[in-house]
C-alpha cells in the first residue's frame, strides 16, 4: 500500500447467518475455538450461512471520491461497516490510513435517554474528539443541526430527521480524513440535504477521501471519481461514473419491479435473478443480433446497448416542426425524435421510452409509454413500426445525449428488448435571454 492510498481492500469476504439463534450458537463456538487457539474456520460456510460480500478488492487514493452502487441486498452497507470497523472481514484484509467519520446507521451511538447535548459529547468522543475540541465546535454543531430547543431534550423524542441532522453535524465537524456515507441522507428535508451536500463538496474540495453508497445516480455522477458496482455480494468492477451508471441500469433492468410507476426496486436475497456480466461490444453483438443504425453525423458510436434481441431499434431521426431532419435546435423550440423498431418475436405488452442526459451524464428528462399509461397493442414477429416522441427543448445551450429503448412488460417485470443509451447527440442553440441548465421560459412583470 503506497503513501497515496487511503483505503486498500484485498480479497475481503463477509458472511452472515439467516437464523439469529444459529448465529449466536456459531458465535459461541467461534469464541471457544479461538480461546483454545484453534481456527474458527471463517473461510467456510456453515448451515444457514451465506456470503454477504465475496472476494472484494479495490483501492481508493487520497482525495478520491468513490461511489458504491448496486441493488438492495448487494452488500453496500456491509462494505461500509467493514470499512468503518463495525464488522471484521471473515476473509481478506482492509488497510485504512487516516481518521474515519461515518454516517451509516441513523443515530448510531446515540443514547435515547440522554439529551442531544449529552449525545454530542458521547458521539464525538467515539469519533476521537477530545472534550476541548467539542467545546470549541459545539456551537457550530448545534447551529448546523438546527434542532432548536430540542438540544436539551432526550433523543428518544427526536424524529428521524432530527436524528439525521444531529448525527451528520457531529460527524462532519469531527474533520475526518475519510468520510463514509450511506443512503440515509435521503431522510432529511430538501434544505438540510442542500446543506449536507455543500459540506460534502467542501470535503472533496479539501482533498478528503469520500465514499458514498447510494441508489441516486445523480449523486454518483456529480460527486464521484470512480464507482464500485456490487451485485449479490460480488464486485462487477470499478468504472468511471458514466460507464458504471449504464451498467447499473442494465443490471437492475433484470430485477422484478414491485412498483413500476414509482420505479421502486425491491429484491429478495435468496431469489434467483439474472446477473449482468460485463462483456465487450463485439460479444454483445454476437449474443444479440441487433442491427446498427445507419451512420449519421449525430450518431454516437460510443453508445451503450443491451437487450434480449426480441426487438431491434434500427434507425432514428430528429426532426423540426417542418418535419425536416436536424442536428441542432434552438432553446424552447418543438422537435420530434423518431425511432424505427422491428420485432423479431411476438411481444404482448411493449413499452417505448426516451431520456436525455447532459455531457456529464446527468439524466435531465425521461418518460415511457408505461408511465404515461398508454395502451400499446400487441406487436407480432416481423412488425416494422416507427415510434415518435414530441418534445420541447426547454434546455440551455449545449450538447445533449438522447437514449431510446423498447421493452416488454411481463408478469410484473420489465424485460429490456433493445436499449440504446446515448444513441444520438443533439445540440441546443442559445436564446441569449437566460442562463443555467434548463429554460423555464421565465417572464418578468413590474406592477405598481
């Protein structure tokens, strides 16, 4: 481990037991074996055990921000707990250089019967701060938490949002070298989230090491340098944010959607689901005989494409209101995106969708026929159709990536048939009347 490395994870594995009773028995057995100088045989699975993490390896340099993404149950929180020293790995080695501050479990370390004031000192002591250091930063912590007179109220009466405010305020003011953040920032209200992300941006600017586990791809795109993709306890790879997001979306597309319209993805750990392997474009095209679009100047040859091949998007057009093909459009103008789809199998309930990203990979807009509650007729093998999307360019000047896709809705599952992320590029021309990322068509009125 060189001097520029903050975290080194080498072939780390962690197992859990599904039964609490059996887990306690195993724990006593392991303690007994260790007392007798015998190995606890942590590398082997016993009855009822499973690998929550299996053979994970990566390094994080000082000043880097690492994202951790994966479906529920993939091992994100377990990995953060191992990095924080809450758990020890059953196999492998973790080396960390620097002071660690973690926001993993809401209100972890708080005593419910003690006041917020008392818990600040206790929690700060756990994080390695002296009483003198806490005294010096106490007012800043209280001001950041913004819980008012509740600072002298027992923590058991706090709401989940108040727990989060106080926990984040203590951790961030402990000035860690390495900051671990789990998904729980989603609990806070919008103003507090903005305040938190302002602090996180400060940590990144100060070259602190930050690790964020989240389902929010906009956070991944904005804040991380590289991303670790986890699935079913195994690491699928370390990628740049844009590539990782595409692979993650391909991965979760194979999971059952319990609430399609809300896009809430829930999976059971023991349910057999299909993994998404990282494969080359050449292999992908051999496995799925999907046709390439005709080469156009706005076609993106670095598109990310996947699907089972039951349908194929073979052509696209971007048109203005005069139905002329275009490659750029003025802000606020109406335009159309058309895609030609050929069905290679019968599809009872097809879904058609489109989305827009900026050059940084941030998704700006997306919709599909399912979200719009459209009744799409069954498509038969050999059907050749055009899908048209009417849109308004409420975007500021810049280049944007268009993604399109066709899927099938079967037995509460969305099955991707052909998804083409970042298929085409469209340039939006400025109107010289506003600034920012989007164009809200603002009007200014003055009245007496």
